[in-house]
C-alpha cells in the first residue's frame, strides 16, 4: 500500500512542480496573466487526470501480475534461463519476440546474440485515449515500447537478459505511465519461451518413445527371424542328407555337421542382440558349405576377413541376409553358378564388410520383397544411431556388391595394415545404384 501511495504521489508531485513552473510563466504574460481562474482550473483538471491515470495503471498492473507489489514501474527486467546452448536459445528468443503482437522494426544480431524490437503500445481502454492528444499523459514521450534481449552463454545453456521499457527516456517515467504494457510484454515473452521449451522437451520425449518402439519392433522381427530357419532351405538340406546317406555317407555326415553348425549360430540371442563379425562369418560359412555340397562345382566361395576385424560388433543375421541374397538372386538363377566373395577392411574409424557375387546382377527382374535390406538399414540406424550404412551397387563385370560399414569395435584395428585382398572380379563399382536388389 505504501508503495502505491508513493507511486501516485511521485507522479502528482512531478506534475505539480511542472504546473507551478507553467503558472509562473503564465502570470508573467501581460494582461492574460491577471486572470488566474483559467490557470487554476487547468491545474486541477490536469492533476485530476494524472492521478486518475496513475490509479488506472495500478489497477491494470494488479490484473496482469496478480499483485500491485510487482511491476509498478514502466521499465521491466527479466532474467530467463533456457536449457539449450546459446545459439538455440537465441533462435527461440528471436521467434518469441517476433510473434509478440504489434511488434515492429525487429533487429536481430546472431553473432552478438542480441535482439532489439519496437512494440506499438495498445490503447488499453477504448479505441482512443481519453481526450485524445489533450490528455496530459500524451504530452510527454511517444506511444511505443521497446525490447532489448541479450543471450549470455553459461555452461552450455543460454541466460537471457530481457528489458522491456518505453521508447522515451527515463525522465518521462515521472510524468506518464505505460498502463502495464511493458509488464505485459515481459510476461508474454517469458510465457512464449517457457511454452517453446516445454514443446521442445515434449517432442524429444515423443521422438525417444517412438525410437524405442521402433527398436522393440525391430528386435521382435529379429527374434522371429532367428526362430524361423527358412523351411525350404531346411527341407532341401535334410532331403539331400537323406539321399547322401545312401549314396555317399561321408558327404552326408559332412552336410549334417555344417547344418548343426548353422543351427547353433541361428539360435535367438536373449541377452545381447549384437554378435561379432566372427560369429556371423561362421554361420554364413556353414550355410555356404551346405550349398556347396548341394550345388557342387556351380558354387565357389572366397573369404578374406582379417583376424583383427573378427571382433567387430555386428547385428545378428545381417551378414547372413546379404549372403542369402547373393545366392538366391545372383547365383541360383544362373546355370553356370558363380562365386561369392566375403571380405572385411578397415576404413577411417570403421569397418566395411562386403558380400559380392558375379551372378545375374541388376539385369534381371528381382523376385525379392524388399524386407531384407530394409530391415538391415533400419537396424543399422537404430543400433548405431546413424554411424553405420549399407550400400548396394552393381559389381563389375556382373553381379552385385553389398557393403555394410559399421564403427570399429577397437580403434587399434584400423591401424593394422590389411592383408592383400582376396580375388574379386574387380573392385565393386557403382555402375548402377540399387535400393533393393534381391532382398530377402
């Protein structure tokens, strides 16, 4: 209450002194100065309007702030902590100021992390100020407010200093009030920043939840893939083994040994979804050895995977999918068969694993459904967060080369010079990109 009385008294005294000074000049005017009544009426009317405007200001501040103890002055200062780095905090602040109603002349300096703006002051009561330009509160200053906001980097976050004030100088505060418009602007910007921060956090939570759901779905598909050994492959292998038991028992025993090895590596992993390149290579080789017994001279296999790279972490069944693609859609349709190459090489901070064939390539229409390579890309994205990739290109002179690049399990692996490359038709060349050739 005392602050309110002092606030009104300060404005009344300032106007009173100004009117006394004006009266002294009025009295010095010849002839007119003898008539004191006009000046007395003018003084009382002016003081009445000034005091009324001051009380109106107090009332509006109380409506905006909920208390007359906050924001009585025309100039408002806020310190706002934004939990983002300074650049992001600046963008958020700049957007909040630009969306403020009646904002004009916005000056945004990203290098210095400063925003300046002018805000047209609204007419708080009615369409026009009472008495228009004749109202005493319209005699000093202008009808615009201004905003100055600065972002200070603090330990990875942005600390915003926000100042909302009249465009006129501080001296005008003795003679006029802003009807709480600068308090309103400061609160509006603070609310906008709070809302944007909350929206950003909500979007991050939603994205995290969506990613977790996608990962769970991918893991579910992986577990299903582990639990389902392809029926046709299993039936054909058992039928071949049954035939060989009568015609060539040693080869039948060899085939069953490879099948056991393949099935052992195909069991679902309950604790760790990721395997190693060595584990996946053993499964793929068991699969290929079975096919070599069935296909005979039509299938050749060449492997060049250095021992120091076999500990590279690789999602389970990923190498197997590429090998099956090479067989089913590259070599099996070809009467003469062909060769499958598997090799691994250190590249930069990662390891590239290539499965290539010299089969039909992209010259024939694929019978794949696109699920295999799509799953590989999804799992690489989820497991390695964008640090892994899959590239499928045409091999030369025929066939397809698919390369998975994953982060190295041991940085020292990259410092070891790789041995000479295994014989391949030629370096896989991107003669033609393929989204889903021969997808399982």
